[in-house]
């Protein structure tokens, strides 16, 4: 079984990473390479390391466990579940946190394991996902953490453009830097990390406008696709096709473009609509909705039209292509971030690293 196949070009990921990490370093920022989009695959994590990242980071502890043999600091990005603190202390050096109750457990667990664990406190600057929303609550948490043994407070972080779509800017990031300053002064603690967000904060760095005091950024999408996500612009000399999805054709026939008969619901309970383009060369690819949302796929042959999909079939119009596709031919697609993620998690899609 060879197809569908996700073909991953390791060197392109390493090259994207190097180009972007160099730009961040030039502005005084360290980079955490976020591995969740490729499920913590060690060979691809190695490409990040070859490209110069300072940390590996993932939202799932299962993925960090796969990375246990790398001698580099690992960050758990999603707030730890209380039920997983044992694994968190064992496999992550650092975690992002916003709940004292969890931090107390991390402290107890680290002491029991004879280990220590580093904490970055998350601040919600308005995107309304994780983090302290009220400044007083943040300072109260800092006071208590400084009393706890087994855990060390090393920084503040924020996450933007994830739930609420709030963009990073001078105002919100300056607030984060100021909170860091307040904590340093008031509690005489050496906060080494002020982590200013994800790939949507990269644009500020590329424009050399990152707020002074932000010295850390966590990047996933920009490393794998070579783009910042503030405007979605491709970064010079990077590749957007390090991940290519390859799909085999299982039927190629001339057929009308409008179904014949009364139209009811499709397999997913929606009433479909159609554009009449006459008789067309219709092709079926062996992949479907249970593997991937077809709107995240873009044919590399720009003359192909994706018509739709059912659970296991992708319908493609090949009439306008210069290529005369035949049964058994392989069609290649580039993917969005979501497309890469679902291809990586579908057990039916084979992975090949080149
Ligand atoms: C996923 C994630 C990132 C990386 O986001 P990208 O947009 O892929 O760069 C950074 N921080 C946190 C907390 C995340 O969950």
C-alpha cells in the first residue's frame, strides 16, 4: 500500500527553519520549534534542530515523549492536565501554565521525582484562550510560585490569533513586557523568557518592529510552510511544499457535470449544488473526507478543479489540464497547515520522508 502518501522533504523544513531562525536571532529572539503539526516526528524535529531552533515545543505530551532522546529543552505548550503531571515533569523541562492548582501539583511531583520543572506563566492579552486575564491574579500567582519548591518561574508568555483572532501589536505586546518588568522589580526574580506568541508574531520580527523586551517566539506553521500568519505572506527563499500529498486515480471517465435525477442529501446530510460545465473529464482520487478536508488541498497542476469529496473519494475535473491523466496516475497537492495536520494524523495516509 503506497497511496495516499504524504511526502515530506526534510531538507526544505531545515532550510525554512534556518532562514527564519536567523532572522529571529538577528533581532535577539530565541525560537521554539513547534512540532505538533507533524505529531512530534523525531526526524522532522531533527530538521528543526539542524535549522537552529533553541527549544522543541508541542501541545501534546505524547509527542514530547517521542522526542525524549533529544538533548534540547522541551516545552509543553498546552496547559498541563492535572492527570498528566507525572509525564509532564518527566518529559518536558518547561510548561506553559495558568492555574495555580496545577502548578502546585507540578511542584509536588517534581519534588517526588527528585527533579525540577520550569514554568512560563501565560497572560491573556485579549485573544481569550489561555492565560491570566487580570494583572492582580498574575502577581498573586507569581508570589505563590516563588514559595514553591521543585518549580522555577522562568518567564511570561502569551498566545494570540488562535481563538479570538486578535493580532499581536505594539500595544498588547508592550503590556506583556511591562508585566515582566513589574515582576522582575517587585519580586527580584530573574525572568529570562518573555515569549511573544506564535507565527502571527513573526511579521513584527521580519519588519524589525518587534517590541523590545520580547525575546522568545514559538513557531510551527511558519517553519513548515515558510510563511508568517499575520498576512499569510511567503517569506523569501522558503518553501511552501515541504509537505506534498500524493493521491492515486482510481477512475477516469467522461461524464456530465450535473447529476441525473432528483437531488436529495449527500452522504453528509447536505444538499449539494453543481455548476453545469457540460461533459467533462472526471477523475476519482483514492482519498476522502475521513482523511482530510479537501479545502485544505491545492493541486500542484493549477488546471485541475477539485469538485468535492465523499468519505473515501475525491472528485477532480481534469478537462482543462495540459496533462492527459490516466487511471493509476498520481496527483500531487500542497497543503495548508490544517491539511498537513490531518494528513499526519490519518492512519490511512502513508508518510515518506525524503
Ligand atoms: C500551536 C502553538 C504555537 C505555534 O503556533 P503556529 O501558529 O503554528 O506558529 C505556539 N504557541 C502555542 C501555545 C501553541 O499552542
